[in-house]
């Protein structure tokens, strides 16, 4: 299975982060404190979504490559 590079996701994350920081600094410059507080949550939100999707992708890959049953116990560990 070819590993995902998620280039499109990384580009969108970078663009959303830059735009949200730009809006945050604009709100601070204009003295809009309430908007600045709301906008300060956007970069962590975008990063959390990005890493959350990556975690789900990783779990899907790992669950498809790991056998559902574990290996047999070696004879040295048996009760007999």
C-alpha cells in the first residue's frame, strides 16, 4: 500500500493558518478584542483537525496490516 503524503492537506493547513493569523492580527490592529479572541482558536482548530484525520488514517492502515489473531504461544510458555 502506497503511503499517503497528504500534500493537499498540508497546503490547505498552511493556507488556513496564514489566513487565520492574518485575520487575527487585523482584528488586534483594529481593536476588535472579541473577534481576536475567537480568531485565536482557529490555528489550533485547523491543526487538530489535520492531526485527527492523520490519526484516523494511521489507525486504518495499521488495522488493515495487523492480523486479527495473535501468534501461537511458544511451547515454553504452555501449561503442559
